[in-house]
């Protein structure tokens, strides 16, 4: 067999043209927005105790449809999932200085939402198979101050919810699911994100379905739902007239999503199952083509779960390959495989945590009396997550492209070509 010269060394590219960008927005969304623009009422929320406290007709229609789709009692829209996470942490009744256990292998907002209520993020390590928070690491990080667990269904695969809910029950903790990357997937025949006390989804433009910006909270708890709605919409001005007596965290924001976004959301929700199925089809074809390559681990999907492949996660066996991830990414990129990355810079290694400077300049909340112990954010606390980012994780950003079978086959060819040239790559290390 003749081995073709790598594009990195002047050969021709395995993928000559860039793939089509993912775009779930079409004529349906355009039509749905027209009548709202014509009406001139782009949002109908009022920040006081009034029927419009719950928003206009499209907000409510979208929320009722999400309740039916996700199989939950309450779905509550917000203007981003970052807002949704902040509302969720407040609604479960967190106190300043309470600790919330979260994984560092995520987008920064998962942990920032905890800080926004002056609570303290504590980082637990992840499972090497699913990249979600590891239940035994959660247990090791529980202290008398722990109040909640924030579990992220990262890349599109659910966290180990049975184990997490069991820990929560034994220790009297609340659980929040950040399911931004896994809408429409299943955990033991229930929709991922709905097993926690409160969970939800992002509707930003990278995600499977989107409304430009937006987010969606889901819960089966009436009390949490009411508090989420209050935090979304100026709680402090509403509680008295609504007859709400528990003022814990009834500090409101404007987290309201508009009529146009919700009209688009209604159309997007109809497409979600097909969009996820399309992503799964492409991922499974990719796995079938890549799984035989030496030193490369294709994604693991637990038997009782489905995967949404926001990111297609691969693991490199660097020792076996004898080539660094940087060199492999370089070689694949030269072949035309765009969108490869080394995964998340661990959140606890961001400057805010390393220097413990968040609110103001003097180390609040860590240096204040509300923080009752010296919380450790040094490198080494999450060896699995840190190691993945340092050397062995290789993520393909499937969310960016609309991949046809032909495209997937080209990606497979590019990988095979690079793998056939591994010995030559070693020479340039
Ligand atoms: C996208 C995302 C968020 C933030 O969602 P926004 O709607 O952009 O605020 C939070 N967590 C995870 C895991 C995400 O992927």
C-alpha cells in the first residue's frame, strides 16, 4: 500500500472543501416571527404581580410545549442559560458561604452561577469515560458546608444521575443539572436534565436548537418553579403582592426571554429530535470508521443513555502513538479537519480561582467570614480532568457542521492518512 504524503508535508488535502456550517433556522422560524414584528409587541412581561408577570402568549406557549416535550411540570424560559443557572442556584435556597460541588470540565458559567450568590464552588473530578462529574469524587468533597451538586451533562452525555441523586438524598443536598449540551437525549428513558431538582438547557446559537440567545429551566418542584419565575422577573417587587413570605434569595433580575425568541423556540423544538438523530447518525458512522485506529479511543455511550454529540470526544494514547496531540491536531487540520481542540481549560485553573479575586479586589467571598474554610483550587485537585486537557483529549466540534455521510467519510480518510504517517510525524516532534 502506498502511503499518501501528508498535507502538512506538502501533499494534497484529504478534505478539499470546508463543510457546510450547521444551521437549524429556516423558513418556519422566519414566518413565526413576522406576525410578532407586525404586532409591535416584542415582549409582554411586566415586573409586578399581574397576569403579564408570566410573559406574553409566545413565552407561555413555548413553555407549555417544553413541559410536554421534556415531561416536566414546569418549564421556564430565560434570556440565556447562564441566567438560568444563576436563577437555579438562587431558587434552591443557597446561603452565602454554602459550598456547591461542580466539575471543572465545563464552560465557566456552570461555576460562576454559584459565585453569583456568594456561594463557594468546590471542584470534583470527572469520569474518564463520560467526562461528567464522578460520584466518588463528589463524596470525597462533601463537607458540613456542602449544600448542592451541579452536574454537567457534558458534550451530550448524561451524568450518572442515579448515583448523584442517591448521594444527594443521603446528605440532604439539592442537585442542579446543566444540560446545555444534551437536550433531547435520554437517561434511563427519561429526558436528560429532568432528573435533578432543577435542570435546563441553553438556547444559544452553538447549541442543537437555539433562539439566538436563550435558556430553558425545567423542574417538577412547584416551590422551586415559583422562585425561578420570581428571580427571572424582579422578585423583590413582586413577593408582597403575590403573597410570598419566604424572602430567601428573592433578589430579582431581568432574565426574561422575548416573544420573538419564544416563537422561534416553538419551531426549533419541533426539529429537536431530528437534529439530534442526525448528529447521532454522523457520530456513529464516524465511530465505525475510527474505532480500529491504534491509540485512539472513540466515544463511550452508557447502555442506558443516548448521546447528543455536541462535541465528539476522542482520547489519544500518547505513549502508544509517540506523537503529541499538538502535532496530531496540526496534521489533521492540514488535511482539512477543522474544529479539533483539546477540551476544556479546567475552570478551577482560571485566574479568578487561582488568585481568588472575584467580587471587588480583596478576595471576596473567599477572604470573608462567610467562607468557612480554605478551599483548594491548586493544580492537582482534579487529575483526570487536568490530564485530559494537558495531553490526551481530542474533541471534534460536531456542533459547528452539518455533516453528510460523504463528509464523515472524508474525515475518516483524513484520520487514516495521518495514522498511516505516524512514523513520519515522530520525526518532526
Ligand atoms: C452553553 C453552555 C452554558 C451557557 O449557556 P448560555 O446560553 O450561552 O448562557 C452553560 N453550560 C454549558 C455546559 C454550556 O455548554
